[in-house]
């Protein structure tokens, strides 16, 4: 009898094992691609200061997009029962939320660099389109910090209560975006938030307006 080498006897990786190796790191890499592209564009630009200013809004828009997709997961799953897409969104909702925070952080850092001085930042604070953005970002911070499974287990029902602040962050994000440049963001806001508004309306109607079975 001949002994086989460990390499020959080791089982080949199964597709499920490969999925476990790639998940969630492959997903994070996909989510990070726009941010990496923005960062590279800044570093290779001949005028980095100008490019930083130009990248502020795209970073904020990607934050809003990830937030919207994360919030659409539950009503979509209710509307399209059994479909894999909404179920995948529900499964990865926390990852989408953390990605939204990541781009909100990038948006904030680029804004601070662009403003350059503390006096300039403070002079902007009374503006409606600015303070709404800051409050939305501050709400994002505890939501992102507590997104780990450890916090979910430790906080119990308090965790779900905290996560409901996502709705406040979404409203403030909508207001922040819409009122930029003298309400110049209204059209893109309607395009982005319109589907979420429609789905949330459906969700409310489903839970509160649908016929209830009557007891005999």
C-alpha cells in the first residue's frame, strides 16, 4: 500500500466553501469600488483641490443610494414574496447600511478638506442644507457602530429601537440633498427616493389598511 500525499487526499473546495471564503469580503470590495475610484481620481488629478470639491457630491449620493437600497429590502420582500433579490437585500441589509455610513464619512471628510478652516465650517452650520446633513451623519454613527452581531445580541430589543432612527436619517438626507444649491437637488432626490417612498407607502397600507380576519 502506498501513502498518498496530503495534497492528493485533500478534498477539492466546494462551491459553498468558495462562497464562504468570498463572502462578505467580495461584497465589501464591490461596495468599495466607487469610493476607490473617487480616491484614485483625487490622487492622480493635476488639481487635487478641485477634484476633492467635485467628489463631495458623488460620495454623498452613493451614501444615499446604499441607504435607500437597505431600506427598500423589507417592503420589497413583502411585495415580491419568494423572490431571491429582496431576500438577498434583507440578508445583507446591515452591510448596505454600513456602506451608506462609509460613503457618508467620505462625503464628510471631503467636505471638511474642501472648506479648509474651522471658521468656514462653522459659518456653514446655520444653513438648512448643511445642518440637516450633519444631523443625518451623527445619526449614522451609532447605527454603524452597533451593526456588529455582538451589539445585536447584547442590546436585544434596544437594537431594533435604535435602528428605527434610520428613518430620521433618511428624511434628513432627503432634505440635505434636495435643498443644496437653492433646491437644485429636488429632481435627483425625487428620482432616488421616489421608489422608497412608494414601497414604504405600500408597507403602511399592507399593515394598517388590509382587511383583518374577523373572529367567529
